[in-house]
C-alpha cells in the first residue's frame, strides 16, 4: 500500500546490447520503472522474459528491450576492472557500446579502444556492406572520367540514335493543312495538269 502511495523505486540494471562467446557489449546502467514488485521484476530479468523499456541512467533515453540482448540486475554482474566483468560464473571482456549504437539493429564488432589501452569499443559490423562494395566488383569504375560541360558522350562510344543532319525528304514535300472534310493533316498531292 505504501509502495503505491509513494511510488516504487525503479529497479536498476546493466544493459547488454550483444553477447559474444567471451565479450559482453555493455551499454550502461539503466532503470526499469514498473508497477510490478521489485522481486517479480528481478525474476523476469533473470529469466530473460522482461519485454518493456529501459531508461538509460546517463541520458534518460528509453530503449526497447527488443533491440537488446539482455538486462541484468546490478548485483548479478560485477565489473572486476575497466575491461572485464564477472557474470553467470564466467569472466567476460567488456566492449563499451557508444550511444549511437544503443538502438542499432545489426551485429556489433569489438575493436581496440584507442582511448583506453586494453579496452574495447563496439562498432557497427559493416562487413556485409564491404563484401558488396569490393574494389574488384564490376559495378565500380576504377577511374573517374571528366568531360567538358557540353560533351554528352564518350568519343569512343557509338551513339544509340543516329544524328539528324538533313531533314527527311518526306517532311520537305509533305504539305499539311485543312482538308475539304474539315480535318487537319496531310493534304492530297496537287495536280499540275
């Protein structure tokens, strides 16, 4: 009763974006504000069944759990140092997920962090894009060709439509005008007899 009157304290948790074999892609800590009891919420988190949103502690941004791998209660994951954590009886390397990747839907890769020696930072995995845009791909030209502004075609390519040099003889001899029946079009040839 008092919990409803004064409001429940939100359950705080670690937000994990992706879980690799030995690396946790860790976003930050977040809070779950729910009408459920903290014990019930914690049980749902431990089972991986919570389906609501989490509010990030540093930015206040709401993130759907559908884009995340897991939410873990604060007391179940322990950071041992800057680059490692203990969770589920295993030692994990930590890759810090920057804010731009919190809502990213694809896979992440862990790369060495230049600002934290020995640490990792998560980035978007762009290997599928690189495979499509390889340098040896036939769709990509290796050199750029610049032409004058008024030049439309390559000198070596054959034009698709032959240029019109002379008007056709049909156009020169054809006469158009109003016919005797009241329609517009080609006039019959004149008899010069």
